[in-house]
């Protein structure tokens, strides 16, 4: 008798148990190729409008490339390249987002140039770009690059436009793309000549759509058909409600590099990062001989991974397509680059590629030294290790991991904050926790609510309530919808006796706690405050009752009661 394997049994789940009935589906477009689909285009507008906000609210992962080890390693590449190339030097960073990476790289280059008596920093201009003007304006508003004035040129630039970027005087020695290429247009193709098509749809009644979005279905479909930036902006409220139908269909036009992508993947289905390849073509055309392109991104690095790859992913309001690294490696080699990857790179969450145009021995040596360090390989696993140890009560082991990591990477602001929280909560070492939290805030005061929340919590525990409030207000400036900030403020207001403000803070925390991660703590504190209110009210009633009874007993003593002549019972 044939017996299905367990994973085959799970696949028997009837579709109707997972998906709504098609009777309620309202299609907003015809099946459309991935980069032209409504969801992809709305995701691009989301980046355009929100800038660094997705990093602040945590919907887009970025901690690994901004936590200390990656900026330091990239800085060493710039130092190596700068020592082999004369004259003014230029670096372009694409999709810089929070700008923390650029700031940390510049800090390290400056320090090492002074320590080693190099002139690399003096000759360097870092062209820091992002597709969203909001990001560029934020860097300026908070004076993020003020210590490096004259060495940073902030610009709004879509990554696809790198070939037209106006460069100041100098040689372009490096192009850096962190989490940038996965957001560029891409296709998912099959060996039978079909490609992935998406069809945006809603599962709601027309009146419900009108009530929720303020637009009729016909209005929405008309704006989708127009497809202008203005039309897409009107449709942005749809992003959280969209669902998609996915199917493979024959494309109207041939897809460049489709056959190369399938061959590189060794699979019947693969992604073709067409936008990434166009970007790389533009980057190499501007790069000086001996310069480099540095890529940090996610995707498939081994052929076996294409069998289980989902290809298209959603992070908050953003849409991305994983990179086909075998294809990109082959393409770069075909275009005159030597391509390097770290040892055991396939074991990491985020993959690194260094492409050197031509030859640069010193640059390769720097890569080998700083990217093949065993601590670099395991850097993105530290969080899971410490969380696992803490959850199982192995606090000593967690402390050891944090100590080793921060010794190797003292500017990892995320781990500095976690270590401060760990010392405060597990060991009650408030002075030491304060030092670590203050260091975290110094490294990244701009894009992390975590560092300010931890710093404020330590200050609150030490009795510095006003300073704690200032720290939490900074967290609100970064992202006002972090429920943990409002939970912290509720403790402060409750301690001051400001019950109404405390309950208001908790109400905001509950409203913003959309995934329920803080619900138990918020409700517990709310119950505690309300319980305190009830006890206070009950005590007040008791006092009024006793007062009334004393007056009654004094004026009309209970029958048979004797007094001592002064009105009190004998």
C-alpha cells in the first residue's frame, strides 16, 4: 500500500481552509508580471514616501549591516583600496536608509587613517544616497554626518539611476549596496518559458471597501489602470489590505538572462534579478580599475536552496525578491570582475559578495582578513544564541556570548542595548547597565527606539525620572508607535501619581501593539493602576463611613452606651 510522506499529507489541506472563497474576491488588475504588478509598484512608492521609517518601526530588517561588524569590515576595504589608488577618492552607498552604516564606516576610516598616518580619509568623499528624500532630509535635520562635514555628500538617488549620478572630482573606488538589490525589479521564471504573474485583489464587499478606504471599487480600478505616481499614492492605503493571486504565464516579451538564471540555479524555477544586473552594469561603468562593488543581501547561494525558495517576500509595506547569487556571481565574472565571498557564507542569513574590477591584491587581502574572521561568520547568530540561553535560564552562558561579541565588536549598538537590559534585569547591575546603554545611544541615537527605551529604563530604576522621561521622548520622536515606549511611560506616570496620563499611555500602547507582543504587560499594568484606583476609592468610602458614624454615635449614642462626659463612649 502506498503511503504518503508526512509533508505530502500536509499538502492535502483543502485550499478553502487557507483561502477565502473566490466568490468574495474583487480583482483590481489582470494577472501582471511581477515588476509591473500593483503590489510591487505600491511597495516601491512605500519606500519613496517612508524613507527610513521602516527601519525605525522594525518592519524591515537592517540590524546586521548596521551593528558594527559590517561597517568596520567595509571600512577596511575602503582603506585598502584607497592606499592603491591615487588622487581624490569617491565611494557611493546606495539605499543608505538610516545612515548608521555610513556614519560608522567613516568613523573607522578616520580613526585608522590617523592611527596609521594614512591620507585616505583626507582624500575621501562618501556619496550617501537613498531613493527617499525623507531619508536624506532626516540625515541633515539630525546633523548625522556633522563630524565628517566635507567628506559626505548626501543625495536622493534611486539605485537604478547610478549610471547618471553626477560625480564630483575623483575616482570612484567603491559602490556599496546593503539590502538594496533585492528591492529592484525582478522576475521569477520557469524552464517552460513562463514567469510569475500577480493579480492584486480584495476580499471584501463593495460597501465595506468604500467605508474602509473611502473609494469605490471602480475608482480603485481606474487608478490602478492609470498607474501614475499620483494614482499609486492615492492607492497607498490599500497596501495593508491587498491579497494576491499568483500564477505562471507566458510573458508578452522575452525576459533577459532568464536562461542564464535557470542554468545558474540548476532548477526549473529561478529568480532573474534584472534590476540588480542593470544596476551593476551602471556601477561598473563608473568604477575605476581596481575598485570594488560590495553587496550584502539575502537570497539563494546554493542550487539546493532554489527548491525551497519562496522568491518574493513582504516586509511591512515593502516588497522584495531574493537574489540569485549564482547568477550574479557568473554575471560579474563575465564582466571583468574577480568575485569573492566569505568562508561559510552560505551558512549566514545575509550573504556578502566583493567584486573587484580588474585586480587589486591589497583589497583582496583586506577582504580575506576581515570577512573570513570566524566571529564575522557567526555575528548574525549572536541574538538567537543569547535569547536561547536566557530563555533556558543559562544566564552565565548568555553573559559570556555577549562579552565575547562586544569585545570583537564594541560598536554593535543593538547588542550594547541588549547587554544593558540583561545586566539590569538579570543581575541588577545598574551602573554597569547605564554605561552600556549610554554607549548604545552614542553609537546610534537616530534610528533605534530600543537603545532609548533601555537607557530610560535604567535611569528610571536609578531614580532619575526626568532623565528617563527625556530618553523615552526621544524614542517617541524616532517611532511614536512603539508599544514598549508607552508601557515605560505608564510606569513613570503611575509613580508620579499621574493616573490619567498613565492610563492614556497604556491605551496608546495597546492600540499600537498590533502583534500582541506587549499585551500581557500592558494589561497587567492597566489592571494594577485600575486596582489601585479602586482601593483608593474604597479607602475613601471607608473614611467617609467612619466619619459619618462617629458623628451619629456622638449625637445619638447607641442605646445603653455610657460616655465619659466628653462625648466619647466610656
